[in-house]
């Protein structure tokens, strides 16, 4: 947290962990815009927000593959549910292939939320958790559950061939699923998760590759591709521009 910018993210109960990574909030309490860099993190975000100049609205943000400079408006309060990709099919019941590196507004009364729900984060958290619990599927394709478990547990470092063999699902079918549901290939998604895991290391001051990179040059190149900055600059995180990195430092 820095100055007038506050954020908080907590993990859900284990019953929701296949579908939800975290439920959180941020509040720009300043009368000035807050400059941030949004980096790919492999999550699908559902924002409930309002500011001094914008009414309550709900926004669904697809996966990102590139860093983006954004400004958070003055006096913006936002609560966010960060979903894992499995939730796209089973909780949100929609494809987000057309939302790659973009977003769309959804109905302002989505899931029965309204501006009053931004008054208390704990109350919001409980309401969101109840709603998602209601939407949990009776059955799930175990190949998909196992696939995402392996992707996450390996930090995106398992090859497409190895993943395909372990879940008994052809790489062609897996890539079709990824492209239809998420808008990118399995390999592209795994690369994003490896970057995300590298951020956790950078947050702890480890500026050399801890994962399967060819060498230091490859590591730096990939970090720059997804963040727009070298590992050393990221680690300094001046003015908390890289909010994701700030959150990882708290964990």
C-alpha cells in the first residue's frame, strides 16, 4: 500500500479454489489519477466499481498477453473476483475468446450486485462466495480439472505434449478448447503462468531465473515482454506502478 492507494486480496475457501484465485479490492482515495501497469497474470477478472466521475458498473476483463499502461481515476473503489480459466466455462458460462487484451461491460445488476455492495468488502466477499457456490457444477470434465491443476502446480513449465499425455487428451483438442474458450493457445497460457511465477521470485528480490529459461538473456527478454520493464526495475516498483508485484510482495 502506498499513500492514498489501498489494496487487499484474499484467497477463497478450498471449495472454490478450482475456479477462483482471489477476491479483492483496491481504493484510490486520492483526488489524482493513479498510474499503473497491468501485466498478464493468467486470471479472468470481474470488476465491480465506481468513482467520483463514473457510476457503479460491472466489467469482465479477458486474459492479457501484453503489458498495458492504465490510469485509475480519482476516488475509485473497485471490488474484483479473479477467476481461474476453468470458471469461464463452468461459472461464467461464456467464452472470453473475444476479450483477449480487452474487456466488456456487463449488466450493472449482474449476480444481484449493486452500489451498496461496495460499502463493506467483507460483506461483498461473503455474497460473492455464496453466489459462486450456488453456481458450482454438479459434474466437471476431470481432464480439464487435472489439466489446470498440472499447469498451475508446474508454474506453466510442463510441455504441451507432457500435459496431453498426463490427462489423456490430445494436444489438438486441448488447443481447440483453449482457443475457443480463452482466445489463446495452451502454450501461450503456460508462458504467462511462468512469467507470473517469475514475478513472485522478483518480488522477493531474486533477479535471476529460477524456472526453465534458456539463460539470463532469455529470462530478461521474457520479463520485458510481459511487463515492459527489466527485472531490476520491476523489483524497485517505484510508486507501486506494478500493482500485481506489490500484491505478491504481501503474500
